[in-house]
């Protein structure tokens, strides 16, 4: 399962495609130059229970570490992942 990313400098998304259609997405908006706000996560029935959401959060964490930025997880799902995975908290 490959997590892809789109970013236009103001907002972006991490997403997973299945059979050339969107199967999961986690959207974010930039808050200044040094942080993103994760505001929504949606996973299709086809990927529910397969770790797709957590993989997208993991990709966001990798992105934040690479860019030296922080994440504000306003989305309840993303926040729950940060609450459970201590190793991700360095980007909060």
C-alpha cells in the first residue's frame, strides 16, 4: 500500500489509490511556514481495518521530520494515532 502526497503550498493531502481511484485520504492545511494542520481523514470500506489511516499519519510524520516542521492534529483520527504512538510525538 503506497501512500502518495499532493501539496500546493497552502494545503495538501496524503492519499492511497486502489484501482486508479481514491481509497483513502488525509488532508492538511499549512499554518505558516513551519506547521501543518491535519484536518480530515477518510478511509474507504475497502481499506478499513488494514492500517491505511495509520500509514498516512506515518507518512505525514516522515514529511514533517524531513521539512523540520510541526503537525497539529485537529482530526480526531490523527490525534488518536499521536496519542497511541509515542514515537510520532516529536513533530507535535
